[in-house]
C-alpha cells in the first residue's frame, strides 16, 4: 500500500486572482488518480466513528474502499443506499465538524483526517457522467406531498419513491432546489450539479410542481384530502434585520434577497437578465456564517473594490467553514473583528454612504456557550460603504404556517416536530429541516428527511391503514 501521507491530497482550485472576477466553481475536484491516492489514506476502521457522525449514516469506509480498488460503480452503489444528493453534500457539507472531525487518522497530531467530502464528490461527479439507469419501481403504496424542494424535501421524496410511493413536491419558486438553488453561490455549488441531482430524483418518478405557494395557491386542507401524508420542509426564509437606524436606506440588503437576486434570478448576468444588482464600490457584510462568506465573495465578483466583513466576535468564534474563510481571504475580503454596526449613514439622496460601528469586547459566555460581545463605550467609527448586506440569520417561513394554525409552533415560530420521528401536532403531517431547527446545514436537513421518509412509510402502512379499515 505504501506509506500514508501525513496531509490530505490537495484539491486543485482556480487561482484567487482569476476566480474573484468570475462565478465559476472554485474547487475543481479530484481526478481518479488523486482520489485513489487519498482513499489509500483511510484506515478502514471496523467501528468507524465517521459513520456515526454522519447525519445520513453513510458507509464511509465502504465507499472509500471501492475507490481504492478502482471500483467506482461499487462506490456509487454504496452512496446511493444512503444519500440522494452526494455531489451536493461533497461540496457544501461541513465534514470538518462531522465525519472528518472524528476520523481516527486525524486524531494523530501528525496526520490530517481523510478528505471524506472530497472523495464523496469524486464518486458523485463520476456517477453523474454515467448513463442514468433507474430501476422502475411500482408506486402503489400511497401518495405523499412534500412542501418545499430544498435538501430536506428532496431527501424525503427520493427515499419514498424508492419505497414505492407516488410523490409530489410543491415548490413556491420557479426552480426547485430551495437554498441549494437560491442561497448558495455558483462558485461554491454550480446550478448544473443541483439540477442533475434533482433530475435523478425526478427519474425515480417524483413529480415537482413549481410556482405553487402552499397556503395561497393550494391549502393544506386540500393537500390532506388528496394525499395520505405530507412533509413540510419550507425552510427558514424570512430574513432577520438588526433594526438599527437607516435600515430602510437604498443599498441595505438582507443576505437572502442579495443572494437570491444573484443565484436564482441571474443578477450577475445583468443586462442579459433583467435583475440588476446595485453597482457597489465599497461593501460591508454583517455576520460571520457561511452566508456572510457567500455574500462577501459574491460582492467581490460583482466588481466591488473593497469588501469588509464585520463580526461582533473574534476570528476564534467565527462559525463559517474554515475553508470558506480561507478562500475569502485569498480573494482579498477584509475583516473587522469585534465590531458591530449601530447605524447606517445616509447621503444627500437617501442612499447609504457609510456604516457607523462600535468596537466590542468579549464577556462571559451566553446561552450559546460563546462569550457574549459587549460594546466598548466611545469606540465608534465609520466604514465608508454604498452597500451593506446583513447576514445575521433567518426566521420561519410564515406563509404556510399562518394559514394552517393546527400546526403547533414553538416560541421562536418554528414547527414543533418530534426529534426521532418528525411527527407534528397534526396526524399525517411531518416536518423537518430549517422550519423545525432554524437555519442549519444541508446535511442536517437531509438527516431529518431520511428519518421522516421512514416514519411516513410506517404511518401510511400501519397507522393510517388501521384507521381506514
């Protein structure tokens, strides 16, 4: 086998000087030779902790062993048993905080963990280039509606189709994919990849109806009359604002609007598409998560001369993926740590001209376990800016919830669903993903989807069947 390398096999990337001016994918992926080289680093643990720390419980040593043995079809078959979206997860799943974090190879001070996510992407990308051979399954077990076509809804749909259900997904926007389509930039997750994996799910017999707003176009009562069960995966799409003075100025965006204009509505291709993004010279992004990174890096690609991320804690507390942070630094994104905005400053025409900020210090830990940021009196300063993007989180999508009061929600406005079954207060209605947890990761939403698919099958075959006899 040869001696194991201490470090992960490097993945080729676009040069930072080039990529900060285009929306093409940054990471270029492993080729088969690089993949086998990385697969050889895996210890093939029999009680692999990486599996237990994967929300969809992929047989990670199994598919990596197939790569090592040059059996890509075998690796694909293993992934297919656990996930409907491997090419997506291989790109955006935070492996460093899950499977790779507990990799036994990485527990040594000398070795980096196996690049599990990059190997998953390799297999998935290879599979998408092969002929699509889908086994026809008789869909006679029942009808299930899915509200929302994000990662959670797509997972439920794919798993239920494999079990023999007729599945219809209702999507409010003009394209399916949810946050995968409108929230994550092209340079991190190409739309072509998203569509290809959705096409694989459609090929299994799943129907997707777009431009359908459940609660407006169709009611939940109508869905309950037509379908045996329903899964609610509408996400957390209502933006939060800091509500500081000047929030209504021209040039202040919520990150969800900013990214949707770019990703879903082709704002980066103006004037070819009639969805303009206001030209910006100096951009300030508020927040420290992946959405803040996506917004800042998108602004740079749209031509901003300076982009500054302001975060109220220090770099040590930054919640964004380390990889995304490093990529942003390479692309000349600047950071102002321990900083919080207090006012947006208006110019003569009512447009944004600056962000007034205050420096912070870290106090005692808050309920999140992180040290609470506290303002330092007299430390105010102004950052010149003609665009400000708030990436401070999102709340529950209320359109469906406001028209279906039977569905019990918690104090934060999210749907109450059982952690182990995804069952809600209404029989036959299940829920998962961000509408239950609040904004989280793609893979956690998929994990909920897998649980829900199993529980929906149990419900339709046993509970519902017993009440209709």
